[in-house]
C-alpha cells in the first residue's frame, strides 16, 4: 500500500495526478491511493475517466483512514533531483511537486484528462467563435504571489513578455488575449489596441483560453504549463528558459523544460 499526496494549486495537482498514474502503472496489483483528494480541484474541473471515483466523499474518507492508521514512512521527492525511474516501497507516502513530463511519458496507457463538458460549454459560449475565426496569441502573466515567493521575486521581468511578443511577426493578424492575476499592471505595460483583449475570467475559463491558443507566451506557472501542454491542435508555446530558475540561469525544477515548448531567456 503506497500513497501519493496533493499539494499546491491546480497546476501542481495535475503534475501530482500524473505522478500517481505513473506509480500505479509501475506497481500493478498494489493498492496506490491519495490520502487528501479533497485538497485537489482537478476532480471539479476535469473528467478523469476511470479515476473519477477519487473525487467522491467516500474515497476521501477512505484516504484519511488509511493515512491515519497505516503507519507510513514519508518520502519527499525534491525538485532539485533529475527525474528518473522510481521503485516505490510499500507503506510509503510520497510527497513532491513532480514538475516534469517524465512521469507522463513513462506511464503506459496514461489517461488523457479532459475538461468537463459544462466548462467547455461555458467557454464555447464566450470564446468559441473567436477561436474558430481568428488566429490567437495568448499571453499569461503571473505576478502577485510571485513577487514575494519564499522571500524571493520569481516573477518574470515585463520586458521578457514585451520581447517575446515583439518577436512574433504580423501581430495585427492575431487577436492577442492577456490573462493575468494583475491586470492593472498588464494594461499599464500593454496599452489597449484594437486587437487586444484582457481576460477577466474564472480559472477554468482562462485555462481553456490558454489551451486553445495558436501561440502562447507563458509565465513560469504550472497552471499555464498544463493548459498549453494539453492543447490538442498544433500550437506554439513560448516559455521562460530555466522556469523558476529564470533569473539565476539554471533549470529549476529539473525536467520541467519539456521538448514540446520553445524556451527563451532575455534577448
């Protein structure tokens, strides 16, 4: 019996769910569980197919009981470690963020999660026609909590976003949509233009805005990482080189720089 925990927000939870699938696939016949499923919002937003039962109250109660009485050894997988095949131990609880697509790519028959139909319908009503008729660039700028994250500023310089947008040719042919948790700051730095749209939506709508972009310029946010990674059409994702290590010039976490994205530093 082995456990995998959730922590953090939606993007981190998606990494942890795929790590759970990896552990389960590598340990067939063993009971692999999540002790705190109610911490996660992925069951609210996504259809997980055969794993939908994990969003039920009954499963949450079972997870708590197993954790309380199971006497588990707790292991923390650090982000500074290069992802590698993991042989899990019985009576062990695994913590970590697992911010890499290594586990997804090494999980046979991994389920492809899908946004629930009611959230797709809401997105379609608001944005469907725009994304069908227009070429789109979506820029995701995360600031607020990143300005003082563990007493450090891990936000990206606004000049990074300006440089990456400026490098795209024929911008007037695109609708350019901005998603941010600090929209006043964004509007100060990207004054309104006829083809600019400033998104003021809930998280699952913004997730789909990013997921449907032809070109996405993203911040070092796991939310944006997953939204663009799950895009089903041929898209282009422009991401900050070294991710959380953008300012120090070293990849962090190890393995986060998927080959599906284009990685850039400051010009």
